[in-house]
C-alpha cells in the first residue's frame, strides 16, 4: 500500500510527535516479527540494563537525549583504539568523542584551552607520597606543570595535548591510579572524611567503605553510562566536613542508642537526592545502614536510578528528579524489593547527637587520635599546586609524616602522621616552598571552580576574581569567625555557591544600551551545610566582577557592624535579614581605600 505524502508544514512539536509515533510503531512491529526486520533479541551483557532503559524510552515514542544516542552507538570503553589513533594524529575529538573520552577521565576543554583536562579518581582523597611525586613527573612531561585540588577531594591535570592523552592514562595506571569513569554519566570520585582513621572525634573510619565502593564501581561495567552523573560520599563525623549532604547518596556515621529495635552502635544514616546546584540537599530517609552493607545498598540505589532516570532531558536526569516524581518512600520500597529485605528505620531520637565539625580544622596543626601525632592542613592558592610543590610536599610527607597526602573538599590538603617534635620543621618546610599552614578566616574558606580560563561553560574567570576578593578583603576587614566565600562559573555549581556564607555564580552583565556584556556575578548570602544546611538567598544581581571585591568588603563590614553579638556568625547574621535588607546594610558601608 502506497501512502501519499502530504504537502503540510508541521511545527516542531508536531514533527516530534510523528517521529515518536513512527519509532514506537517500528518497535512494535519488530516485536511481532513484522516491519521487514527480524525480531530483536533480548539485550544481554553488562550494558543490557542501560539498553533496556533506552528501549523503553524509544518504545514510548519519546526521543533520547543526544548523549544517550552516543552511548547507544557504541560503548566508550570499546573505542580505546580510536582514542589511540587520535593521539597518534594529535587530533582533537569530535563532539561525540569528547563525550566518550570523559569515560576515561579526559575532557577536551576548547575553546577555553585547546587541550584535555584529566580528572583522577582518588577514593577518600588519600594519596601516597610516591604517587604525588609520580603525578608531578607526568605533569611535567605530558601536561601543564601544575595540578588543581577539586571540591571532590580530587586532582585535575590540565593542558594535555591530544598526542599525550593515552600516555597520561597509561602513566596513571603505572602509578596505581586511574581516571576511569571520572566524567560523563558515571559515578564520580568517592569522597570521605579527610581525617579518616586519625580523627579523635570520628565515629567511623570511612576509608574501607570508600575504597570498597571505589573498586566496586571500577570493576563493574554495568555501573557506567547512567542517566547522568552520580555522587556518593561517606562522612565519619570527623572534625572536617565531607559535605556528604550535597551528594546523591549520603552516608553519615551516627551512633544509635539502645532500645530502638536495632543493635546499638555506629551505623550509616542514609540521605538521598543531594544536588545543591539544583537547590536541594540529600534528604534523610529515616533509614540506617550497617556500614558493611553500604556498597550493597548503594549498588541497589544506583541500579534503580539506571532503570528510572530520565534519558530524554539532561536537565532533569539526576536522582533528585526521580525522587521528586516517585517520592522517597516509594523509591526506597523499590530498593527494598531489589535487595529482598526491609531496611532498618529509627526515629531521630534514637540517634546520639553527632560531633560538630570545625570549619578551620583543614588549616594548621591538629592533634590526631594517635598519641604524639598530628595532621597539618596546608593552604593552597585556590587549589593550585605547581609540580615542584607537589614533589616537595611528597618529600615532606615521606620524611616527616606517615607518607600520605589527604585531599579535602575545601581545595587543600593535609599532611598526616607528623610527630610532635617534627611539626615545626614540617611547617617551615611548607613555608619554604611558597605555601602556608596558616590562613585568615577569609582565605581559609575561599573556593573557586576552574572558571573560563579552563572551562567552556564558565561565564567568568572565577579563580582570578576569587584571588582579587581575597587580596582586597583580607587587608581591609578583620573577620574573626569562620567564613566561606565560593565562586562558581556556571549552573553546574562545581564550587557549590548556594551552600556558602557568600556565594557568587558567574553571569554576563549587560553594560550600556547595546548588547555588550562584561564578566560578573549574582551574589547570594546565608547558605550553609551540615546541621545549618540551607540555600543562600540572592542579595545582588548582575554585579560586575570589577565591583565584587568592594561589594564583599561592604557586606562583611555590615556584618561586623550589625551582628547581634561578637559570637554571632555571618551565617546567623545573614539569615536574620532578607536580600534587600542585606544589600541596604552593605551599601551603607564605606570601602577602605588602602593599599592591598
């Protein structure tokens, strides 16, 4: 039967409907052995769970997101020979290959830089001294001569020419490191308490649980190619916060009292759906998990997300939106069905109060639980380390500490296991290489993402502007309570601006009457994490980057002038006022014109 074509112009919505109808009909006919094609076989192998999820979308008449089509064309891990060929030819990747190579941890960041960035996987953020030395050597040979500590207690290497990409990946393997799955639609670096195993107040050493989950991911191909990226964190209730409530899965160590129907002792409290760039924290489920079952539970949650996550709209493809649609209770019931058992649930009153974190414990000298030993928090200039500094820190760790370097989500690192009689020498050695173990409250909490100097998504040069804010304010305002100032370059919110005392997200700010713009920010205040978790409120919109240092200075002066008591934190002060009131108080202040 011949169907005559219609001379009708359809709008985009009508075209999508017809495309979906045709795709759905094709799947139906194929399932009946009709349509001129043999019946499709049931997907098998480690990728089957993803193919089935994609097939459901197609059968429903909806359209897969472009990234899902790329994954469907061929698994990125089956394309290593093409990556090697591009390296031999020093060729930049296509758009599709740029997505594929993120499965290997490689991000081609043009036009910001005509090169790759490589993001590693470092479970719980802990490196051996010889690994840091080896990374410095690799960076000198194959990359830019530096690294960045990220807000997932991780390292990034940058300025990697395509011809060096494969050599770098294989060099990482020689060091016992990997970048596998650190980008694209995969489970990202596993974070944990940076002082795990050495913290006097911790309830639980997170290292074995982060390590188990890390290797579980690496060795199961079915856990790659999720609807979108996925974050998991373990917090052992140590002095340095791990920001677990900003993750899709948050495991928080808690002590359960006797008399509530479960064994008393230390469990993980389970939180789900954190994604602060979308203004949401991981919500408590009322569920507690035996620590030794954390990997099993996380695996079941991820697999349910694989089956139910949105593969059509990238903006709605995170776990948060599955939970919003299904409801937390229904989702967890489905997880219980998958596991074949019920979770343990306890009320809040069953939990002992968790120890408070110390917002300055990532800087300076702090006693460990081991008698006579200390960790030293080293301050980095917005997370950056030169290769010479990397080698020197590795040597200090080996000679004066326990040989480990511990990265934190606050874009700095710790040297652990330093004996009391070696502390002064270690601190002097750190100062000798141009770093510090001391910082003002302004400098200690100053965090910035890569910005447009190295990321195509960023609208402003966040690291440059953060440094300007720090330099300007540090000499003009004596802030005497802990403070966080975070600058992020785009809606991905890698620097988590919404949870900061003062958070700035980059924007192109209009100037004049035409279409001209300059780099700038929207400024928020009153964000917090942990027990004070909340999203900051907007105070300034379309603030020029050039005006940001003075504006932050005035806001801090308004806090010092109007706080309820010397003990009141900036967070409490900011939450006592709405955005307009904070802006008015700031504008009433005068900037100090002193030499920086």
